[in-house]
């Protein structure tokens, strides 16, 4: 069977549109590395397995932030995009060191993070008169364990901070982060009832979601099949 160009192009477009739809449905995941500083470096609660009161200064933490825009609600209309977590699990922040991972998942409960919710996302862009800025945080149900990340990027790293009030559009714009190339400054924080660790960001990037990659492979396979049929 021979496929005409008029049939191949819509089919290819269908694959691409399907891929795009699924990609926007998945959470945006950012991975990062950071170096623990010297001012807040004591692991009072032995979170990372080196003993109580271990000094972690200079060590490298790896981590990730996952943001699902679906349960987020807009909290401010100016000065950037501010979104609160109004559905448990919308935001998670993980920190890993020595093979031990500490993860805090937002609760969707009001009054814990920023006096608004169990998690928050703040995005600012040059239209606010500042550089591109991202802050993401999550708190445990008791409000006492918090993990957060904040980063400033060069203006060349373009965000769509407002997204027309659409959280998915604003969060999706973070795909412009690539290999930490636009990172200017930033840090991460782990806070608990008795400890406060700070670390300086060394790099940050968007991690492709496995579901997106799988569908991308299916799309490519489908297009290849079309080409083989056309050649036949």
C-alpha cells in the first residue's frame, strides 16, 4: 500500500499532538545538585546517616522537585505567578546524600507553607523588573519539616510567569531550563524542628518524564512504519 503525502502529514501531526498532550499532563520534574555551606551545616537529627550533629559542610547533595500543576491554584495576580497547593501531592522536594533520601510531599492543608498551603510555587520573569526567579517548597502535615529550592536565572532563560492564570502554562514554561546553563544563583533549604541546612545550587535542569519518552518512542515507531509502507 502506498501512502500519499496528504495522508502522512496528518498522521505525523497526530503523533506529535498526542505526545504534546501527554507531556503537559505529566508533572514537571527538575533535578539539581548543591553544595552544603558552612553556616548551616550540622545534621542535628542524623537525617543523612553520618551521625547526630555531623558537620556536612562542603558535601554535595543531589535532589529533585516535582510539580503537578493540576491541583495548584493562583494566589496572587501581580509580581509574578504565585501558586498554592490545594491538592495533596502537588509538590514534592527530595534531597539525597550518602544514599539516603529525604522527601517532603505537599499536604494540600492550609496554613503551613507561606500561611497558604502545604506547598507553593513562585515564578517571576523580566516583566516584573527582575531576573527570572523560581522558588518551590513543600511542608509536612505538621508544618515542621520543610524542604525548598530557590533559583535565579539569566534573562535569556525565558519563563512565562503568569501563564494567563493557567498554572500548567506557567509550570510548563520551566522547560526552558537546560543543563543549568541559565543558572545565576540559588540555594536549597532543609528545615525541621531542630535543624536548618543550607546549600548553594551548582546546577539545575528539567528531567524528561518516562511516560513522555515512551510515547515519543511510540510516535517515532509509528512514523517509521508509515515510511516503510510508503517505500513498499
